[in-house]
C-alpha cells in the first residue's frame, strides 16, 4: 500500500474538527489522506518539529515528501486531494490569502466556542471502540 499523499494533524477533542476530518475521510475514496489525532495519548509533536502550542493554533499537515503545511495551505491541499478543491477555491486567490489566513487562525483559536455555536456535539472519549457511555463509537 502506498503512503498517503498528506497526513493531517487535527484536534480529536474538537467537535467541528472531528466532523470536518470525517467529511474528508468519506470523500477520500483513493486513500490519499491520513488522519492523526493530536489529542491521543502518546502523540509526539516532535515528528513535525513543532510543539503542542503550535499544533493547537492551526491545522498542520505533512506531504509525502516531508513538506509541512500550515493552516489554509493544509486545507487547500486536503480538499484538492479528495477532489473537492472547488470548495476552498478562494484560498487560491493571492489577494485574499492574507485575510482568509487571518480569519482561519481566529476560527482555529476559538474552535471549541465555534463548535458549540454551530451545534457540533462534544466528541465522546473512547477506548478500543467503546465510549464512556458503554456504546460502540463509530468513527465518522
């Protein structure tokens, strides 16, 4: 099996983030993406050359050739790889990129608040497929 073209490092405790990664996972029929939950026990941010504080401010990703992408560049790459680049096409407009990057960073820093405002539910704590409620958790 080939290595994924892009590894996405996301906050698995963030309801919006988890829902968005689930959406990308469903669209990724070719298996081009890998999803790494930075909230998992034992996750080591050193593999990206950054600390957890940085990972908690923006979405990080790493391409198959080792290039680290941050923020809107990660989003643009992920959506493009799953054939949905048109959804994030404004991110390609050079004149808009500084504004959109700033808006994204503001959203990312306040992702838990926005998750609640947008109606996303908290992600259940699960271990080996069983959540605290005792019911199996089906990943998005």
